[in-house]
């Protein structure tokens, strides 16, 4: 894996260094007999660098300039084997220690609880660039262009990655997988061409967990898409969602996601919030109607996020999104895609957002990632916290699983992680973390003491009068009568530390 990295980049690095050395010696007037030798060494290594096996590598940059090297069809990850389960004692970074796809936990196979998915945009379009610095990734499939040939090569890399990881679902935005053309017709044709290849490469076992339209990157969406102040943008966004839904359906996608990155405001002084929310609702109604028209049975999912890129996004959190769906009568048409990093940005835990979605009958999918407590933005890191994963899985089990949703790794490598094998290690780590969470949550459920502690806490409501209160059959006069009759209530301990002790004993 490190060796692979060296064969691609090592010769170029050495050639560069020797050429630099030659240059320096010349400047210092010290080069005489060694000049020809150094020149030959330089030439030889440059040649070796150029003819080294594999596709050329360029910065994984959206707008970079590099030679377009056509549609290369070789292996992109030659040093990586198919990832297998080796158990908790394994020290092999390229093996699962906790995720054993076929093993049954609480009567269901692990793969059916998890339904893992790889996010195309992070894994195959992530550049490592940030607002302060240039791209850092040199991936073997990239030629630095945004051409159709490049898009197809990335798609081949995607399916080799899925195959080696043993994951049968992927997620995409329309614009990640195919380049935008000069007009919408050309853009749609580009998308069709790449989608046709994806359909061929998917075979019968792989399909999208979900698809979505990217309605936030292009300048036309600066005021929003469905909530733009411009009716032309509203129409363009609808056309884009229509097409994205069609290709998701064509590829056998099981869900369709709306993340409204630009659906919000920067200032209420120039914004008609009521009108924008009404527009958003009309847009969602249109999407639900079109879904039925084309016979697409996938679940429509709204992905809450409080802010970033806008100052305030309309789908702030699960409760806000649920209220939006209720107000406009859309709860039967939509569910929620809860992202853990978005949960913490909105001031909640992921567990809170999952429980809020679940008890409202809206838990549809999870974007499995995590933020950094010391960094205030959406860092989209792979989950590594076993306690958090255990709480997530407690919600998933209570929900009876997520199907037709699943766990999508909306997560990326750190900017400084630049080896191809890091992409595998990150996914394996994320999958093992959640698999460990599932095993722990199952332990807690089978043990039963935590559930017992909770039901004991509310047992006074199991009385005759408690049942009647819960059934809405007791009025305030009756309650006052009871208060006089019972006198001062004896209030029991919440047993929080005991609950935490039981929880941590399962980790
Ligand atoms: Mn997401």
C-alpha cells in the first residue's frame, strides 16, 4: 500500500530532487565531471516516472489543468486486497475487526442492520482543498480535468473500491458524477452517458442507497434553489431534481435526498421568509408528485442542517424539519436523513436527532459521520467514538432498522491523509465503529437493566389513574382532587449515574 504510493510518486520526486540538485550545483559553479552523470540520472528517472505503471496522477482538483489521458480501464487499487473480517484480535489495518457482514445480531444479519454506503463526492471528488489551501490529494484515477472521460474513470474507480470494500451501496450528487455542460440539455446528456456506465458497472448486486441533485455549488444557486428569489432559478432547480430523480430510479436507487445547503437566508432584512418557505413546500410537493408519476418507490428524505453555508438553513434540525413537513401536510411523503455532524452543529447530540426523528415516525437514513468538538464547522469525519456509535445503534434498533435507508459515509479523509489506502482504512474504521456500536447496543438490550431502569422511573404512570392520564381521560378537577388526596409526592432518584454505569459496562 505504501509501496504502491511510492511507485507512482517516488520516481517523480527523486527526479525532481536530482534535477534541482544539478541546477544548484551549476549555480554554484561546482559542476564539472559529474554534470553528465547527473543529467543522465535525471533523464533516466524522469523517463521511469513517465512510463511507471498505472494511470497518471494529478491533484484531485475540480478546475485543475492536466493532460486528459482518456478512459483508462485498469486497476486503480492494485495493492489493496478484498477486505475480509478477521476478528477483534487482528492487527491488519485492511481487515474488519468488528463488522462481520453475515453474522446475526438480534435476529438480523449485520449487513442488513447497517446497509453501508460509500459517498461518491467525498471519496472520489474530495480534493483535500480547504478555504486556506490547495488540494493535497494525488489520486491515481485523476487527470485534473472535469471531462467526461475523467468522470467515467472515477466511476470505474468507485466500483473497484466498492467491490474491494465489500459494500453494495453508493450515494451521489448529479454533478459529482458528470460534468455540467454549456446548457441544461448538454448537462443532462453528460449525466446520461456516465449513468449508463454506472448501470453497466453496478451489475445486479450494487445500487445507489440514494441519489440527489447538487443545488448549492453553481453560482445560479447563490440565493437558494427552491427558495431563490428568482423564478428562473426555481424552475432550473426543479428541472435538475426531476432529472436526478429519473437517474436515481434508473439505477435502482432506494431513496432520494434533499439537502438544502442554500435554502435559508443571510439576513432577514432582505428576505421574505414566509414566502420562501411556501416556495420550498411547493417544490417538495412537486417532487413527491413527480416521484409517483415515474413509478419511483424510493423514500424522499430531507437532511436537516442548521447553517453553513447559509447563516440560517430552513431545515435547522429534525424538529424544525418535522414541523415544516407537518405544516404543509408532507409527513406521509417524506422522512429525514439525520447526519451526526449536522446534529452537533445544531446544538444536539446525534442520539437526540435520531430519537426526535424516530418518535415522529421520520427516521429514514443516517449520514454517518462526526464533527470535532474543538472545530466549529462541518468537518465530516469518519465516526470513531464507540459510545456515540452505541447510542446511534440503540436508536436504530428501536426503529427496527433503517431499511430502505442505511448508513451513508458522508465522511472524508483529513486534508493531511493522502495515501490511497487511507480511503480504505477510513471506511473500515467507520464500519467497525458502527458494528461495535451494534454489538454493544445488542448487549444492552439483551441484558435489559437499562430498559428496566427507565420503565421503573415511569412506573407510577402504570397505575390506573396514570393510564387514564395517558389516554387523555383525566381533567384538571380530577387531578386537583388527587393532589389533595395524595399530599406531597415522594420524588424518586433519576439514577443517572447508574444508567451511565450500565451503559459504559457494555462498551
Ligand atoms: Mn450529508
